[in-house]
């Protein structure tokens, strides 16, 4: 069998676009994957199409050989967008192989260890702030009372965990994200008493609404340097959070932060491949290792999870994309022994369910692992075409 053709598809997803890759083998079997061009990866589609020129005509079943070749051809641009392009191809190849064999993807990974995956409601409140709330069919979050109400909604929806970001309610309510430029605090990335005190109030409001039994996770993103992370985590270390999520590219600095607080540290969602993760494991830099399946590829992600297991570290997927990505990550989580918890975005555009034929099934805050061939769903190309992507060149 040979890989014969491909197609890329994009659709509007409110404040971003969703993007998909479809591979077609000569016998008509397809394989699909989701990738993300809208957040830090401009031009990714062009890289995918460029790399696919080396893949057409090759055997899609021999994905380890093919991906080794594609890695070698992009070796001088290791990581980043090049790796995301390889991952999109790898994920679609694995889906194609599983569909051809009429088995779920997790069977190719060694079989399912579990049938249900504990979830946390990610970006809880983040997308309900005024900048993005207009894309959703929910009332915007404007103050701490709304945070209390949202905490109650998390519990009533059956979730046992939530993750939030840094909110500021002065002037227009907004996310505090200096690590991504354009907001107060950039480029210095220093910690301020004002933000620390606002963050404490926000987390206490979530606790008031969600109650004592819901695990609260805090994502600090790339918003500080080492000193700033230390000041924030030390100031909030008494709140009993499930983890502080921190993005840093220095394993020694991250290990220092981990040693300085009682709260667990989760990290590494922006890393690529075994070579990227290994120094962080060697430094014992995190309690929970986060792996992005759309960025690394599910076969590579399985290897990263195995490396984490050798260091007695559990793994959680980075998953703030669409439903297809959720199902891709679900197969990964189902197959690895060292699973911690799975991320999922609950707040999103109303047509999100329409984009796939079988959306994720959630029961009592857990995702039921799909058992259909491949990822267990198909793309609805008519629904995707009904929501053409927006031009994000000026965003």
C-alpha cells in the first residue's frame, strides 16, 4: 500500500481556527488528525504540505520508518513547527493504519489499560471573559461572584477538577498573560503584589463555589521568570492546589521551584521529543509531565510516557483543541500505565460537536474511551465547510 494524497481542512472556532489533516492511501483508506496553527505556529500548514512531498508514495503502515526519514530530513530544524508538522502526519498515519485493520488506535499502542479517563475542566472561566465570551453561548465572567457561580457549575456538571488562569477584574476583566506579550508586565515578566493578591481572591472564589472536594489547578503559563514563579507559588502554597503549571525551558530552574514549594509542579507541555524531555526528567524538575499529542505525535508521545515511567513520573496530555484532538489524546491516555488526569475544554463554539461524527462521550466528569476504528470518529466535512476559517493574520 502507498500513500496517495492528502487534504488540509480549516474551520472557524471563534477566537481561533481548527485545522485538520486527511491522508488517503491508494486503496481509499483515510487517516485524520487535528493540528493547531492558530496559537504560536503560523505557517504550520505550509510546513505540513512541504514535508508531505517526501511522504507521498511511501508505505503508510511503516510509520516508524517513514517518520524516522522525515525527522532526518528536518533534523536541522529540530522541534517547533517542524516537529508539529511531523506530528500531524504521524497521527494521521497511525489512524489510517488502525482504520485499515479495523481496530481502535489504542490497540496499536499495546491495548487499553483503562476505559474511562478522569477529566479536568480546563481554562475554567478563561474563555468566558469578555474578549472571548461572545463566541460562546454563556454569560461572561465579570467579577468574583461569577467565579463562585462557575465553581458551582463545575460541580453540578460532574467534574472533580478544574484548571484556571490568572484573571484581573480591574477595568475590563481580562486574562493576565505577560508571557505572551501585549499585556501589562511584558517583557520584564516580574511578579507584582497586586496580581498575587488578585489571584488569591480568584482561587478562593473558585474554592467557595466548587467546595472542598474539587481539585483546583493553576496554570501560570510562561508569565514569569524564576524569581516571579517563586514569589507566586510561595504566596499561594497554602491553598492546597492540585498543581502549579509552569512553562520554563530551563530544567534546573524548574527543579528549584519544585523544591521550594509543597504544591506539585506540572510542566513540559511545550517540549518536543525524547531529547527535549530527558533533561527535565534527569533534573527531577516536575511532579507531572504534560505531553502534547498533536505536537509530538502519538507514537512519539508513547515513547515520552515510557521515559517518564522510568523516572516514576505520571503524564497528563496538553489538550486545548477540538474534539478530534481530544479523542487522539484519549487513545494515548488509555494505553499508558502512568496516566494522571486529562485536560479538556468545556467552553467552546456551539458548533464544535458538529465537526465530528462521534463527539467525545463524557459521563460524571470522565471521558469514555471510544472503541470504534481509528480514533473512533470521522470529520464532518460539510459542517467544517459551513464555518469557513477567519483570517487571523492581524490577531
